C-alpha cells in the first residue's frame, strides 16, 4: 500500500534553482520593459542576447546555495545616477544543499506566487517616479565570499540609492529557495532637473 | 547596514492598498511615497482617517499664511505635495487645481522665482490640468518665467506637438537649445526624439498653415469638420456630475454634431435642420406649435437619476451651498508677498464649491489674473 507520490510536487535543489533562475529572467524582462529602459524596438535583441548570459551563472550559484541576492540597478544613462533598485534576496535551505534532500510543494502554488509578484512589478507605475530620460541597467549578484568571480563578471560597489523610498513586494518560496522582492527608488525632489 | 538590507531582514511589510486600489491612483511624475499612498487609500473607506486628512490639509494651508522664513514658496510646495499624496485619484475634488492656481498667482510678478525650477514646475503641473494650456505657456513666455530651464521648452513643445503644430514645436525646442537652457543634454535628447516622431507622422500640411487657432464658428448648418472630429456622443446627464471627476482631461469631450439628428436630445441638441432655410415662415400651425403641442413623454431616452456625489469636506447638511460669484467677493491683493487674503480663500476650500471652481479654472486658467499681466 505504498502511497503514490505526485512526481511534480517534489522539488529538488536543481529544480528549485531552475525555477528561481527562470523567475529572474521573467522579472528582469518585465522590469526592463515596464520601466522603458529599452525602447520597444530593441527589446527583442536584448531578450535574446543580453539577459540569458547573465542568468545562467545565477543558476549555478543557486544550486550551490551561494547566491544571496540579485539586484537589478537602473541608472541614468547621462549621469549614471542610480534611480531604481530591484532587490531579489534569496534564502536557501542549507539542509537541502548539504544533504541533497528534496522538498514538497506544488508547482502550481509556486507559479501562483510568482505571478503575484509579476503583477505587482507591472503595477508599480502607481508609485514609481517616471523615468523620462534614457536609462541603462546593471545586474548585481551578491554571493558568498568564497565564490570566485567568473570572468564575465566584475567586482562592483553596491550602487546604492541615498535615502531611498522602499516598497516590499510579495515573495515566493519553493521550500528550498525563498525569494523576497524589494524595490527602492529615489525620493521626490521638487527642484531636481 | 544599508537601508535596503535592513528593510529586507526586518519583518516589516508594506501594505498592499496601493495594489488593491491602483485604478484609483493617478501616477505622479515624481513618484509617490507608498506609505502615504496606502494611508490615503485607506481613508477612502475610513471616516476617521478622512477627517484627519482634511485636518492636515487645513494645517498646511495655514502654514502658508503663517510662514515667516525667506522662501515663501516652500510651504506652498509642501501643501501641494501633500495634497497629491493624500488624494491619490487627484480629480476635481482634491482642490489641487485651486492650489496650483493660487500658488502661481501669488508669485508671478516676483523676480525671485522667475528662474526657480520649483516654481516653474508648479506652472507646468497646472498646465497639465487645463483643457488648453497654450495660454499658460504664452503667459510664461511673455513674463520671462522659467525660460532658463529645459523643462519649460520640452513641455511647451510637447503641447504644440499634441496640437499638430509641428513647426511651432520645432521652433520652441530650437529656441531652448540656442538659449542654452539647462540641462542642455535633456533638451537635445528631447529634440532628437521629437524629430524621430515627426518623421513617422503622416503628412499633415493643412494643420501647419493654420497657426491661428481660433475655432471656426458654425451655426449648425455646417457639417462637423472631417471624420477626425468625430467624438463619442456625450452622455447626457442632469446636472454636471461624475463624468469628469476621475479623469484628468486635457480636452473636454466635444459633442458630435450630427445634422441629420432631429430627435430632441435634452438641452444639448441643435435645432433640427429639416427646414433650415429662413425663407419660408411656415404655416400658422407650425409657427404656433409650441403653444399647441400636447406635452408628451420623451420616448427615446430615459435619463437615469444619479445621486450627486459627496463633495469631500462638505458637511452633510440639508442646506444648499450658495456659490458666490467672483465679482461679489473680496478681490485678493495680488501684490502682497505674504498674500494673506488669497490663502484665506484656500482655507474656504472646505466650504466652497471646489469642483465648480476647478472646472472654471480648467477652461480658463488665467481668469483670476489681472488683465495687464496677460499676453496680448
């Protein structure tokens, strides 16, 4: 009388890393698109060649349990001033990493949580300042200190915003990786150019 | 620890009213403070909070009066920012348009603020709320306000572009660049984007020639100009109410003029053009029909009664507010820097017909300005 395990409810470390990495892809695309960082015409190009390269590295780090945070930084192209920071902070279940156990959670549930975050990202124009100048973006990865820096990445300062306004969005949890989302942006200045 | 890390590691959450009521929130260019926003949205359904909001507004208005420092514009800005955050949908009931108007009118003659970017921004935001902002831009031009800032030229040019006056827009941007308005890069960038857009436009040479924008007057016998003038038929409503409340209109809906229409549609109809010639007087019976016709039901339309929405801040009393005409009330002294009497008017926001005043200002933003200040 062995109970039937629904295969898709089992989450492995690798599976979870894949889900989280995929989420970063969706989120990053959504942010760049919604915030107008790239004009619509060049967006397809960015999607194909820009982001995936950044994100395969994330997946590796996630599997090793060494990724702490991924931050997407949006800056003014002209002045390089940081205007917005999209923070995705990750808590990894160390048991899973060390002992290779798996967890249980339905895919659908996870997807629902992710969708809730995606909806919030799109709705954020409600409070985010208008980005009416050309902008560029950067992806920062916060890793454990013992992680060597791959050659496609460089060490960087955190590019923080001084006195930011901050909004915490929903989080999602695969039971192996828990991801919190926070967006921070510059305070309003009535006399800013 | 940086503030973000601190926030992330704490158990603090941000309320989610902003997401639940996002349709009721007008996005601001400068962004919003989410905590204030959530608070304001909660106030929608909470009388206690609503009262405290109104109390706050009153205090900020008083602060304008009582300000003793050397930057009298600042308390106005504090008030404006607060009203924008506290009344997320904006709209005619927030009193925002009135505050803009009084603020700009308080300082238009002041040399001190001619080049102040903050002051210019109040003007620009006021312009965004008006049905035709061109008169505002002309005013700024005639009075040398804000012409060292790129924001002025960009906004002015965008407005002209929206009216398809491409040459004017082009000239304005060029003027800004040659005047070295700051920040110059932003202006150059805006110009590049403008050029790209104008390339994509279908050739609109007709509009180019008509720099004179007086409306063509017609008396019901001329068909509405071109298909591009078609607008949705304005819903007839008894009394002016909710139609424009939650929308920031730059232009009011114009009424589609169908000359074949001979069914009475309330007060907005034009007389039927069945017999549009004045050459025949018609038979006696026809001439006298108003006196002979039996009253009949309006069979074609049933106008639903809509309850008049509560004006924010109005006390629920059975009295009807008597609107006092501009001419009959005290004229505020425009030249007083502290401008006590004009903020007295503001204080009366609570008791007054905010919406009516807002609508009047939208249509004629400079109506309170002395006539010698207006551009010829």
